[in-house]
C-alpha cells in the first residue's frame, strides 16, 4: 500500500495536536492543587510525548518529514486555561473540565484519521493503540470529575 501525502499530512496534524496536548497537560499539572491530579496530568503529558515520538517514527518510516512544534491555537488555549484557572476559586475542577474536553477532541481526531481506507497496517495499529489510551484517560478523568 502506497503511503500517500494525504496520510502524511493527517499524521503531521495529529502530531501537532499531540505536541499541543503534551504542553497542555504540563500546564494543567502546574495549575492544580491535588497531588493525584498532578500525577495524572504528568502521566498524560508523558503519554503524549511518547505518542509524538511514535508518530514521528511512523512518518519517517515511509520517507516523509514530520512537523515540529505546537500550534498557535494550542498555545492560545493554554494561555486561556492558565488565566481561567488563576481566577477560578475551584481551579482543579476547571482544569478537569478542560481535560475532558481535550480528550474528547483527541478521540474525534483519532477516529477521523482511522476512517482513512489507505492507512498502512502499521499506522492503523499505532493509531488504534493511541486512541485506546486516550479513551482510557477520558474514562478515568470523567471518574475523577465525578468525585471532585
């Protein structure tokens, strides 16, 4: 199966979103008081860092060039999240809501690219593994929110 420029473009977009998510989780860790939430966000940041490296390797394995860096949209969202949590009396809950929103969006992004019929088997397997991890994190963060 030929690795198309379309697949490369979509994987690079997903790579950028994972960079954004990693930076967002680092910001979230710094904006909560709860040590268990700090650990959760640190783990999610590490996951997204790992996802980024795996995506870069997958892109390179097909002779394409991975993008680098976060997006302006992601940078702006982190600034907004920092401001919102700074002025909120319950910043942990605010950050949790943003984490849920972000994980839902990540699932949408993974599901969208997995609809592609021309994905190589290795790419599909990698994306399904990432999607499963994102779903598990979303399920967990929803549970935390219910008890927060």
